[in-house]
């Protein structure tokens, strides 16, 4: 009984940690590495030849004009 309770608590903690990690990654990818602006950057162009596949994007910071490549979003959309 105690072991089952401990396992459920552990699974709950792991699930919450996973959700926090995904949300944190998606937030970090929008922060400008030069000035730290948190507004969503303007997408300049996609680096993929196939627009259906979401590879890294070249984006421009709206505040300082810095350009960088950001990685694709982590989402639950399966293939």
C-alpha cells in the first residue's frame, strides 16, 4: 500500500516535470539571445525546402533586429 502510493507520487512528479520542461523549452526558443526580449520574434524564412516539415526557422528580434535560428516547437502532433 505504501509502495503504491509512493509510485503514484513519483509518476505525478515526473509528469509535472515533463510538462514544465516542454513549456520552458517553447518559451526559451522565443527569447532573443542578444537583448533578452521576450516578445515573439518575426519569422524571416524557413530553412527547410519542404514547408510541411517544421525545421529550424530564421527569426528576427523585433526590438534589436538580431537574427538567429530557432529550433522547431515541441508539440504532441504525431506523424
